[in-house]
C-alpha cells in the first residue's frame, strides 16, 4: 500500500529539468532509500513534496489524493515533515525552544497545544532525553557543534510525530558516534511504523536501513528494488562512478 506517490512529476529551473517525468511510490511504514549522483534531483524532490518549490508538471499523490500543488501550511494535515541537507534551526533560540516551537505550531499538534503547556514541556523533555541533548536545553542552537545541530534537527522531526518523514542526508559529515545515534533514531521511527524517505550517499547505511531503494539519475528513475540487488547493478554503479 502506497502512502505517497509521484506521477510524471516535473520540476524545471529555466532549462534545467531537475525532476523529469518522475513516477515513484513509497510504501506505508517502510524506509525507502533514495540515492543518485549529485544534481540528480533528490533534494528537489523533497522540496517539491513539501511545497517549498512549486510543481512544474505532474502530480503528487498523498494518501490516495492527487495534488498538483502543495502548500507548506498543509504539511501538518498531510502528515509530512522533513529535515534539510543544510541544517535549518532557529539559531537564536535555545535547544529546548527549537523543539517547543514545532509543538506549538498549527495542525495535528494543535491537540498537544490544547492539552497544555505542561504536556508540551514533557514532550520536549522526553525527546531531548532520548537523543542525549537534554543537558544542552538552555544553549542557543547557534552554539551547538555541527553534529549536535544535525541531531537537533532530526529530534524536531521526532517530536512532531508525523507519518511521512523526509530525511535529506541526515548523516552527512557526522562522526561515527553521532551516526550511531541517528541510526538508532531512524530505527525507532521505523519501529513506530513511520514512512521514511532517506536520501543518503553512504551505501553501507543505505544497505543497512532501507527496505527499498530508489536510484535517481538526471531527474528520473534509473532503478529500484531491494538494496542488495539495486546496489549490485552495473548501471547504478556507473551512474555513481561517472560523477
Ligand atoms: N533553486 C534552483 N535554481 C536553479 N537550479 C536548481 C535549483 N535547485 C536545484 N537546481 C538544479 O537542479 C538539479 C537537481 O539539484 P538537486 O539539488 O535536487 O540535486 P541532488 O540530487 O539533491 O544533489 P546532491 O546530491 O548534490 O545534494 C541540479 O542541476 C541543480 O543545479
Ligand atoms: Mg541534495
């Protein structure tokens, strides 16, 4: 059963076809790894799925409903959330407030808002303790290390409890220990039945975490299937070596 699909999805920037007739599907409750050379359209896919960039053509189907435009304010209702390849936090807010702010937003979390400030504070504590950032709760996001910033961004996603989670290179540039922490969090998201899209260049992590792998090339679909089978394909290996 597919919770999210793209149908002949197109996104152009002038003459550049970042997404070129892309038709792919994401199974509910599974982790789909998305790989492909630099510039193959992976981040653009996430930008279009989250309404940060307008669709040029085709459609996105969320929970069976076909959409030709997605507005960012609809994301909570659609149950979609994301992280950014270039970490985006509220730099002048504390670590705690970076989590609190997403719990206070409109949408499905409104229920939490209504439930009371105390409930939200408990949720902040719960997720920060889980990832080991509770001791840092009063620090400004700006003062965290790169790895802690990546961790805080994914913690925010964890706190939001959305059904569809788009992770754009969550491991990029991280030390081994932090990679382990984030692998653990992704494991928990899987165990909670979340649908996860994971963009990643590290093939060992893709192999370890993915139920299904999609390979993009030049804005289109090059290959898809089980990780071991896909990663052994010559055309896939060539697409990477050809960079
Ligand atoms: N805002 C933009 N304006 C113009 N061109 C863009 C824009 N965003 C992306 N592109 C182009 O679209 C293509 C796809 O870029 P995208 O960032 O989606 O690739 P990617 O697969 O995420 O690459 P990477 O692995 O390096 O992150 C590239 O040719 C890129 O230069
Ligand atoms: Mg990218």
